[in-house]
C-alpha cells in the first residue's frame, strides 16, 4: 500500500524552532508516516498510510501556534 501525501501552507513560522513545533504536533496524528516542513516556504507535507484528515492536520498546526490551509 502506498502512502498518501498531502500539502498544506502554514503561516507564521519564522525559524527552525517553529518547524520543530509543527513537526512534533503533526507527527502525533495517528497513521502519519512522515512530516516535512519549511519555515522558508511555509510548506508542510504530511505522508500517511491511509491519508490524513485535513481537520486533524489543521488542529495540530493550530496547537503548535500557527495557522494553515490545504495547498
């Protein structure tokens, strides 16, 4: 079974610590295999076995203190 990757645009990140906060929160979502995030581009890429609910990712990003939209 192949993983599904979903892209999001995150606003408010300014440094590597911001990336780490987002990565830690999103990584806690069930079935997430990998998380790639860049404060330079604001891109968040989430790979999961069964795909991931947008609402779960948006809630995790919010918990980290940022906002995001599906790209």
